[in-house]
C-alpha cells in the first residue's frame, strides 16, 4: 500500500511541475485541474450502501402544484426579477447535428436560432415587468470566438449580455501521465473543457460574479443553451426567495427509457445524486 501511495504522489508531483509551465491557462485553472486529478487518483468515489437509499419526500422534492403563486402586483414581480440572472451553458458545438460552430446558433424555427429565441424570451420578460434580467453565456474555448461575434447582433436589444469561458484543462497522456500540451501539442486537441460542473468556479474566476453582485443580483438560473423549454418561472423564483433556498433543481419523473444519468435519492439524512457508476452490478438495469 505504501508503494502505491508514493507512486501516486510522484505522478502528481511530475504532473504539477509540467502544468506549472503551461502559459495558456491561468493559475486558477492550473489549481482546479490538479485538484480534480488528485481526487481521481485518490479513488474518492463514494461507496453507496443500497439498503440506506430512500426516496426523497415531498418536503425535499416539492410538487410544482403545491408551490405558492407569485404576487400579482407588477412592481413586486419586478423586485423579484431584478434579483435574477439567466445563465446559459454555451460550450457545446453543433457537430453531432451536422453543423459547425456553437450549438446555440443552429436555426430551429422560422429562421431563428436557439440564441435568438433565448434573447427574445428574456427581452419579453424585461419589457413586460420593466426589470433588468441579464443573460450570461458560459462558453468554452471551442465556442468563445464565434459567440463573441454573434452577440454583437443583439447590441440594440433590451438585454444586457455577458460572456465568460469555462476552464481549459490539458488532456493527459496515459503512458506517462503528463499533459499533452507539454509534448508540443499546441492545438485545441491537447485541451478539453471540464463541463457543466465547472460553472461555479468559472463564474467566480471570471470576475462577472462581482459585477452581478454589485448590481444586486442574488439568484442565477442555469440551463443548457439548446433547452428552449427552460424559461424563467416567476413562481419558482418566488418560492426560492420566500424560503431562502440556496439551491433548487427543477426535475421531472423518470421513465423506463431514462437509464443513463443520475437520479435523486435521500441518503443518510441528505439529498444527493446517485450516478449510474455507483449502482452495484446486482441492481443494474438489465442485469
């Protein structure tokens, strides 16, 4: 066991030394990457005792129909919305749909793209209630340049648009556990964006969070840029504020076809996401 621990430490030390030389990324990104790799090497995957899993109660997963209606007064609604920011995850490319560039600029209806319709939705909200709900786009290094050009078309719109990038992490070569860019791989293929879970540190590191807090913003609504059904729901926002909830996730019942992805469980007194990788073989669908 001691030999394994030393081996892991040596791997991390070598990796840390090489990552420190990469001038394409910030110190925050280097630190975040090393932290992620450290967790992976430590084998921190949580073991689940199947007998302790319980279904979340209605106190945890609140049925939408039981949520109190928002105030009817327009001024009160404006006060709620002025605390809100809409953040769309815009790091994905449209390659799986046979398109080039960001997925959000794919035309979906009557000449309008995903991004066009998102802007129209928020503009309509701002106009109706006289509020200022800004739009944030979290790009990746794959979508940043194209998105910066595209958002210029909305410069005369009744909406404040901010963009920032999620982190950029180096790919690792399995043979020697060293970063691919340190081996002369300077193109995009040597890097990867770490995904949606990176939204909170990236928002903080970008400096945008400080700007929004200074504007009195308190809540952020996060959704994929290609999910046009994810719109601002004043009823849910009102529920969050009245109950002083720090975090809320909008969920829907799973079907038999929904095998992939996680599901919510109550476990040892708290709610968490059970991922398919944590399910023992004897409980795996189809086994």
